[in-house]
């Protein structure tokens, strides 16, 4: 999986990395049990501070996306079984409220917004 970091983006680098890893899992580009680069290797490859990558990996671990082993490093959780929890639904609702409001304020109509959701859900 090749990460594409946009250094000029308003989205923080750690969030871009995290988002792309989660999308990679969803799209099957990253397989369950597959290893990820070490913190130092990924930081070096991207040209960022290793603390940024460490933050991403720790967040992904806390959320259950990856497991970290001393010997084998960071791997996509081979037992990944994410379920739709009440907490997840509440967080999703808050995120959607913000995204929907911003889309509205930027002039996107309902049909365009729903079409974007459909495109992204199916890809």
C-alpha cells in the first residue's frame, strides 16, 4: 500500500495516514495479518517525525485495527471483527452532522451529497 500524504492539506498528517490505512483494510489492499512498516521506516519513507507515525499506530491499536508485537511489529489485526457499537454510531452521527453542514455551506445540494456517499461507500 502506497500512502499519499498531502503536506499542504488542512488534514493533519497523522490523520491522513490513519485514514488511508483504514481505507486500505476496507478495500482489501491491506490483508488481515499483514505487517506494516516499522515506525522508523514509515517515518523515513514519508519524511516525517517518527512520533507522528507512533501516534497513528497507537490510535489504530486502541481502536482494534492493528496489533503490535515486540518481535513481529505492527500487523493488521488478524482477528479483526469490528462491530457497529452504540459509541461508534454516536461518533458517526456527530461526524456526519459536521460534514453535512460543511457540504451545505459550500453549496452542495442533497443529491450531490448523497451521490458522494454512494460513490465512496461502493469503492
